[in-house]
């Protein structure tokens, strides 16, 4: 069963916003399915729409962080660029530590499919509450000063572990990354850059993951092309503005707005569960 165009647009909007803010796209997808009986992203053509959202999210990150993205890509092909463009020692160190966090995050692929099939609103309520708790506990106090020179292996390992555990509906890998970085004393700008570069790399991997599942368990036809295109465009546009909004809030240290938002969504999910009971 293929998603309708209006469903793809709604998923694209929420995908762009919730993937790039610390508020969990998978959790919102469960709420949308329960509230409006929308088609699933984990069946049939839904896998391809989900893959299209990955492209849109990646495009939004690239447009928001073009220099950082190009630098990360040059790390993989540093032998094929001019010497003047090659990264310096600190950049290579930062890249290697980021790779460690990224590879730890990839362990989430072993249980990602099972996590995304969680449909019970009770679990979603719990995970949204946990996400709110992580943001609240880790985002208190002063902003740290750690940067490429002083960030440690332990910092990146903790970030990787938290991102790995944040694939359940209601939890946000981006939120966990920023929150742990803040708690470990990483500076604001470097923390944001790490979080979004790890998100970009992970989106590239799960894009392939969803394509494989789409061809293996779904069915591809020309009818899914248009919904995928709309999902890609809307996720890219809304994702770009979501990043700008997040940067604006971070400059003013107002992350608690996401704590309240997650608690409100958890309360809304509880009401929805009572209605559907």
C-alpha cells in the first residue's frame, strides 16, 4: 500500500522539523498514525518515503552547514584534494573522535527496525518523558568551553552511546547528543556542529537501510515517486528552518522549551490513548 501525497507531505513536514530538533520524528509518526489513521512508514511504500525524508534532512543540514559538510567529505578523500585544502591536525583529531561516536551509533541498526515498529502509545509516552528528562538534566548550568583541542574520547563515546539508545519513538538522537555535549562541557558552536554532522552521517546510512527494506519487504512502483518527491522537498525546506530556529534558541540558552514540548506531547499521547481505549 502506497502513501497518499497528503500523507507524504505531512510526514515530510514533521520529518524535517522533528529530525532536526530534539523532539523525535519516530514518536510523532506514531502519534500521527494513531490520531489520523495515516499509512505506516514501516510497510510497503512507506520505506521509500522514509528514505526520501533522509535525503531531505541531509540536504537541510548541508544548506545550513556547507563548510562543515565539505570539510567532513574532504576527510574521506583527503588524498585527492590540493594540499592547501587538506585538514590540519586538530581537524583530523576531531574527525577521528567523531567517527568513534558514529560507529557506536551504528549499533542501533541492530534494533532500529524493532524500535520503529513500536506502536503502543504507553511506550511513546515513556520515551518522550525520558527525552524531556535528558534535556532537562543535561542542559542546566553554564555552557562549557571544550572545542576541537580539548574534547576527549570519553566525551565522544558517551555521545555515541546516547545516540545509539535514542532510536526509540519519543527519543531524539540529536537531543541526546546536544544534551550530553552540554553536560560534558563542550562549547556551544562545537556541540551543535558535532550533533548535526553525526546526524548527517547517520541519515546517509539509514537512507540505504530503508531502501534495502523497501525493496525487500515493500513494493516499488511509479506511484510512489511523487509522494517521495513531495516528502523530500518538504522535509528539506522545513528542516532548514528548524535548524535556524534551533540555533536561535541555543544562542539564548533556551533549550527548556523542548523539555516542555516533549512533556506536552506525552500528555497529548496519554489523552489519545484514553480516547482509543
